[in-house]
C-alpha cells in the first residue's frame, strides 16, 4: 500500500512539474492540486442455492460462508490549471487503495483533459463517451445494480456466460483512449471516443489488421439531453459502440456492436428511469468443423446480449430509497433453447449520517441462469448487506 501511495504521489508530482513548464505557470498562475477519495465498509449475509453447492451426484460440495466483510476504497489525485490563452488543462490519477483489489494493479485510471470552447478532450485511461453520457435507472444502497458487486455475494457459476460486471451501459472500460465531449447546447451534449488498441498495451503500435493481427480497436458515439418539462427534470441518452476484432483460425472479419438507450424523469421526490442495451457479434466461423463459413451470431463464441433495467427512487431530506429490476440475457448455441441470464431485484437505502458520511443498506435477490437445467450450473440467493460510506 505504501509503495502504491509513493508511486502515485510521484506520478502526481511529475505531472505537476511537467505542466509547470507551461506559460500559465511561468506567468505565475500556479496549478491547483486536490486530493479526494472514498471508503466503504460493509458486512452482509448471503446464502447460495443448495443445488449449486452440491454437484449432480451430491458427493462433492463447495461450501461458501454466509457472512462476509467487504471494503472498497479509492484515492483521487487531480491537478488543474489554465494557460494564458484560456485553455484548461487537467490531470487525474485514480488509485484503488484496497489491499486485495485488482491483483496488485492499484491504478484504476489516469488521464489528461484539455478543455475550451470546443468542449473537452480526454487522453488516457477512463470510461468512453457512451458510458460517461449514459442515463440510467435510479438506484442506491450498499450493492450496485451494475458491476461485480452481485457476484461478490451470490456466486456466478462458471457456465453462465453473462459477465459478472454486466450493466445497461456500453463503453464502460478504462482502455487507453481519446474522448471528446461537446459543450452543452440547448440541453444536448454529444461525445465520441476512439480506442486504438483494445489490449491497452500502448508500448507498441496496435496490430489490428491483416490476417495475423492480434489487437482490436473500439469506437463509440453518444448523445445526452437534460432539461425541464414543466417542473419536472427530464433526461435521456443514446449511445453506439463497436469493436473491430481480428481474423483468427476460428472467426473471420468479426465485429461486436452495441447500442444503449436510457431515460429518467424526476417529479418532486420521485425519480423514475429505465435503460436498454443490445449487443451483437457479426462475422463468420471458419474451418473444417464449420464446413466453410457460418454466422457466429447466437453461438457460444458470440457476445450477443440484451439488457433491460427499470427503477424508481424516493428522496426526502437525508433519506433515499430505491427499487430496481435488472435482466441480462445472452444467447449461446443456436441449436439449444434458452439463454444464459442474470436477474436482479434490488431494494436499496441511503441515509445521510453527516457531511460526507452515509449509511447504506441493500436487500438484493440474484438469479444466475444457465441455458441448461443442471443444478450445479445455476445459482440464486438473496443478500442482506449494510455498511457505512465516507467521502472526503
């Protein structure tokens, strides 16, 4: 942990020194540096399905604890300044400060921003425009509706193809990219991103073409609206995302595309929202086993997915309560009925205990479904989790 903190501090210092050589600093306009962060500690109870714990012959079982303690913490370092010509420069480094997170890779994201009348350019490792501008259904509590929180309590079977971090957004990864977001005009904000190397290995030029390329590139575009309809706040978003993948011995000219839609409205203390995402893989499976070329859409090698999400929240004073439904389905083999799926019902609570201090509570029911009916490949359960979150 100390090594990570020293490394991060050194990186921030290096960024400040580098920016310090600009005309803005030379003119006496010192860069400002801010440190912020968060820490969440929670304890919960969760029980796995008995059929998932025991295999088909009931002679082998994997036992899971019913009570667990989990923490999540981050420290953010930010530096910002303005050049003599009025261009705004910013640097951000995000540190995952939990000892057991990311397999020892503690830098969650790092980036530089350049802002002006043209909007804001981001260069580095952060979310894509389609994720930054996304509008989602309301949620709150100790367990997130999106992301890997659910699998941390109700274990995801290995045979279920749905990602443990499934969500209704697209472009949420922190691959190294360039991202542009426009200034707001009449309530509308546009954005676009480009990832030249999907493996995030920026030491060499990406080899994402020809017959032997090993990399892939990603592009996305998004549009968001925020405004008023009478006394009600209204927002909506639309995003499109595409990853061009390389030709391999199994697949030819493969690409994965997706789009997402989101709407939300706030009427007094009530907020209602919904989101939808669809992902499709296009291309051909090649090789002797496939008798030439067959579409891989709807097969086990595709990423075809449909996600729907709706939610409602009530906020009054220091208290917020939200109810959220989430469903993700992934098609597998075309000759097999059904899909792999993930279904969640989430009831969450947030109560303000003081400035920057919140109590969080969640009851979440999770069902991991395999397209087959083998009990060991399916799991379901309910998690009861509570904790305290601090922001500084």
